[in-house]
């Protein structure tokens, strides 16, 4: 898999077929054929659900305009660019189609993509979105139900997921239910724990990100695969998220005596389409399970990058049974920044300390009040 990043004016999205034409031209200029495309992510401001729905409708129309073989998996996220009026666009594509086949399919009108190579099958779900109803809990349940149905449709299950993104509107907000005060991020974690039976995850949980967005309720987006070799990579600095104590989990538990932790690995190794790949989860300035005391954005960004680098050292690879060496340049890095005023500092530090072929910088809330930045990435191993 290869990655490509571009930006365009947000207004282009709403002018009939202009976004599609821009995308086709941009890909052509980079010698990427439309037949190579697997997945397209777009990040734009959408403060209300109505704005998101209008943008998502235009997004899909533009994709249908340029793709003759069906609409690829796609995900529109209500996260503004750090540069006003721009849309960030990420594209995943195959550079060699000689031994692989790409199929753009639909399940109950939801677009997704399958890549098949020999006995390996990779499912790119696209964004499974359920805008907030009166109860956020219900929206999350619906999203996980649909995610499970799509997996089942392709004869997979949750344990086949290698990478998952979870975009949550009003991430740190609270909802009152009976006598309980339920944090929305904790509601998500409680529901995820219901669907993620640890017994079936024999080779580690997925790498994952749980992050805020302006609107659209809840979006789940994942990559899943059959006949893949996978292995979790533990952090020498951070506690496994699924071993967090209740001290760092906010709000009341949901219908249980104990609050459920986030079920994801700090990083996951996978051989996917003949490439040894490390999926690095959304990472922040946390040591053990505690947030870094400093509220300085430079300190938090540097600490976050140190946490990421600690995952992919040769020493940590050996400790986790991973053979090979991480490439010195990341395939892609995505950065979520809580406060717009911090964007320049974060971008400068990330580009200096975490070299990558592609960067995406967006504004988004992070899963704890005192966390200011979160970073994720994908890096290949040298052959």
C-alpha cells in the first residue's frame, strides 16, 4: 500500500463535479491511476450534522463522477485543517496491480473496498457514520452493529481488524442517564468492550485512534484482513491501554460495576499485501497511564514523539518478537491538535523529529482534558 496527500479549497467540494475533477487531475499529475485507488479520506470543517451530511453527499457524488468501477471506500471527517478553508485529502493506493485485484463494493448502500491477493483479503470499511440521536449510546451501538454486519458479510469478525479509527463528536462531553454522568468517550469504550470479546483476539487488539470531531455523531473506520500475520507491539514507556485503572477513566460506568478501558494496542505489526507494516495507534503525552504534567505544547509534542519512537526501536522489536528494522521515514503521519494557536509549533516539531512522506494536520479534541496533541503513523519495515 502507498499513501498520497493533497489539499484543495473546501468550496470546491460543493461545486458540481469540481472536486472530482481536481482529484483526478491531482492523481494524474502524481502518476496514480484511478484503478489503483483503495481508499480516500477527507477532513473538513462541518460544525453541524446538516453541514456534514451536505458535505458527505457532495463527496460521494464527486467520487461517483470519476470512478467508473464503483465508489471506493471513503470517509469524510469533521475535522478542520490547520489552514483555514482547505480540505485535507489522504489517498491509499496500490502501486502494483499485477498480482492484486481491487473491488469497490456496497453493502446496504455503504461503499467499501476489497483488495485480494492470493489467499489474502483486505477489507477497507470506509466511514460507518451514525449522527447523534437523542442518545449517543444508541448511535455507538448502531455503528458497531453495522461494522459487525459488514465484517460478517465478508466472512470476517472484529478480530480481523488490524487498524481502526473512531471519530467521536463532543468527545469529552457528558450525558446524564438516570443518576449517572456518562462521558461520551467512556460510553464508546463501554460499548466497544461489549463487542470486543478479548478471548477472540488471540493476536492482539487492533491499533486504534479515538479522537474528537465537530459533528456527525460517531464514525467507525477500519482495515481488516484474513490470512494476515499480526502481532502486538508493547510500549516500554506506556501502560497497555486495556490495563488502565479506573483512576484515569472519566464518568460513571455504564451498567457495570467497573468502567471498561480502551481496547487497543499501542502498535500492531502486520504483513499486509506482502509488506511488513507497523500501524501506530493514536499516541499522546502519557507515561504509564498518567498524563504528562506539563501543559506546554512543545513538551507534550516532544514527549508524544518520544513515545512513538520507543515503539519502533530495535530493542523494542526484539522484546516483542518482531524481525526487521523500521524505515527511517514514515509512510504517513497524522496529527490531531486541540488548539489552533498551537498548530505552527506542533507542525514544526513533528516535521523535524518525525520525518514522513505524507503528513495530515487537523484540529480535533483529544481524549483527556489536559492532552493537547495526538499523533499516529504507519511505517514499513526494511526488506
